[in-house]
């Protein structure tokens, strides 16, 4: 019998997680608060499957079968019989804790509750439940169908069994996993990119070099596929500002303190690719 996955949040990350999971044979229920959000999510999944079919990377019949394994709902109760739940909503601790508190009263005792958060400590989310040992971080990367990495995060009380279950799930949908053994804010990847983006932004803000030259230095000097300021534009300047702020609040480490220009860019709506203007014009 196919295992059942519930994905909470049908945005870019949630729909991507649902897509790769359905393709790997999971029965998926995708939940969001509005039908419009669910429609956008399922449209994105179908478009992505169509693209893989057109490139010859996925058979049309397999894409159709995978789509058939995805159900949508606005009702959180639909997660009740899931084997694994992955939360992929906006990076807000109160929102996430409320979802986990509700899920805790819905799902079976053995169900794994995972969060796709990129910066919020898992222990803080797990504390909203009566089963912190069953809560774990499963940080996928965008776009989920293309990015190979999944960062697994142990909360303070996450059990070995829970970590093993989420690892089996992530590897089963085609991801390579790293394990974060201490639940520090930002984990490994968000700390690294935040520190790099903050320093690159300081160099840009103070006129040391242009955005293009800073990114070229990282690409050609360090072999990065994309420079930090182009990455900020792709991810969203607001998203990286929020992540760096979270880490700085937790750690009080000055290297994560966002430069003023990042705050002004967000105030002005220069968020990167999604707004047409960030460190670059798009």
C-alpha cells in the first residue's frame, strides 16, 4: 500500500515537495487555506511535469499517474491519516507553531511531523506539540524538482527513529541528505548563504565593487554556480533579509546583521526577480 504524505502549504516549496513525492509513488494530500492557492500549486506541478515530459525525462503516463496521486484540500483534518506531514508555509514562528499544535491533535502517534523551515529552530516549533521527539526539519531547496539537497535537522528532542524515517522519505524522492545535529538558527545552508549575502551586500553598499563583479568573483574564484547577490534576487531579498534577521536575533552574531540597504530595498519593493528589480534589473 502506498504511503500517505500531507503537505501543508501549496506555494513554491509545498507544491514542489508534493510533485517529487507523487512522482516517487506517495499518495499526497496538498493543503492550503484557499482554493485559489491550491489551483496555483497544482497548475505549477502540472506545468513542471509537462516540461519533464517534453524533455523526455518523464513518460507522459507516469506524469499523469503522479498527478492522479495528488489530492487537494483546505481542511487540515485531511492530514489525520498521513504517515509523514511536511509543513511548508511562510517563515513565521507563530503560524508554524499553530499548525503543529493542531496537527498534534489530529495525526497518529507514530506520524512524523516535519518542517521545511530554512532558519527557525526546530525545537521552537516542536515545543508546540506533545511529541517533540517526532518533530524534525526537512529543508528542501527551490526549485524542489531540480535541487538535489535536503537538509535534515534534529530538534533538541528529535529521536533517531524520526530522523531515520524522514531520511528514508527524502532519499526515496531522490534527494541527497545532510544532517544538522545541533539545532542552531539557520542550520548549515542558511547560515552559510546568509553570511555570504550579508558580506556581499556590505561590499556593494559601500561601493567596493559592483554587484556584477562581486558575483563574478564568487563564480570564477570559488566555482559557485551563481553569485550571492544574484542568489538573493532569485530567492527574494525579503526572504534572505528575514532569514538573516532570524539568525541574528537568535545568535547575536554581528556577521548576520543585515545591512541597511537590504531593509531599504525591501521597504521600496525591490525584492529581486519577483518584483523585476533587486540588486539587478530583471
